[in-house]
């Protein structure tokens, strides 16, 4: 695993689930993490307390900011703060995402739009500002957290699948635009990962989903974080425009 001493990583959706695991893995590897969260201040405070009492704790290594990634003005304000404090960043992980499931014929237009706004436009907003900072040093790593739903599709998830497929298309275009500046752009695609999103399933549903996975188990957030850190490291300097699946063979 790469040593990220001196690296500055922005992680959206950083205080829960996969995003929290990614932020923690960067912290434990020596990076400074600038985390973004939506509206759950309690989760952010909990994460900060956990980090401050961990064996790996370093002062001034974790910074958390509320920011709606779908709001361009809020993202501009966030990155202005980041630039003033850190000058530039090395890594961006676009992890923030939501779901509002319904079959398409019954889906509210607002639910369609909000999922696209957060998952896809949010990725655009964050990536645009990150690229502008990374260009100052001609180096960077951008990683979108997408989903196998981008290629599979589940009934009731047309908005989510469209947003995740859009992330992959955006990644492939952006990777070509930034290559000359040594900025790589990739996706990590987690399958069924054991987070709070699965905790509400019935035993029957959990068994059905697990049976879909060739490895016959759910993944862990640490396994997703390991894939992200690999793509963010020096060993992955020749990987760009790729989707790394963490799906157990799904």
C-alpha cells in the first residue's frame, strides 16, 4: 500500500459507510483528509471523535465541511476555502450519492432530478474545481465511486443507474482531457457492500442478494477503500479511464 504522507485528499460523503472507510484508510496511510458531508452533523462529529481517539491520530489531519455537492455555489465556496488553506489537493474521491427508488412509470420527477443532481452533477461540480487546483501542480488522482447498476440496472433504480452510468462516461472523457497534466481519472464500482444500506433488508432479501454474488458474501468497506487507495497511489500512475470492480464477481 502506498504511503500518502504529505498528500491532501478530498472525499465527499466522507462521514458514513464507504466514504468513511475511504477517509479513514487515507488518514491511516498518512494523508490529510478534507471530508465533505451533506446534512448529518452528528455523523461528522462522531467521525471526528473516533479519529481523535484512534491510535493513528495526527493533529490537523482531518477537516470536515458541510456541502451539498449538487449546489455549484456551495462547491465553489468549499474549494475557495480549500485553496486558501491548502493551496492545492492531490486526490479527489467522488463518493457522495443518494438513491430514491421507484419504478420509472411511478417515479416523481423531483426524485429523478435529485438523484441526477447529487450523483452526477455533484461529481461534475467537484471534479471541475479539483482539476483546476490539480493543474497548478500538474498532478492528481480523481476517483468516482460508481456502481455495477450502471451496466446491470435494477427495477426501480432507473435514476440511480443513469447517474452511475453517467459517472463512467464522464470519467472516460475527463481522463483524456487531463492526461497531459498527469491527472488520472478512474472509477471504483462496489457491489453489495455491508453498510447501513443493507441493514434494513429482511433475512430473505439478504440471502437472495448474497446468492447473486459468485463469492457468496457481501463485501466490506475496507475492501472498497483498498481499491481506492491503490488507484490513488503511485503504483497506479499508468491506469486512467478504467473501472475497477469490487463486486465479488457480480
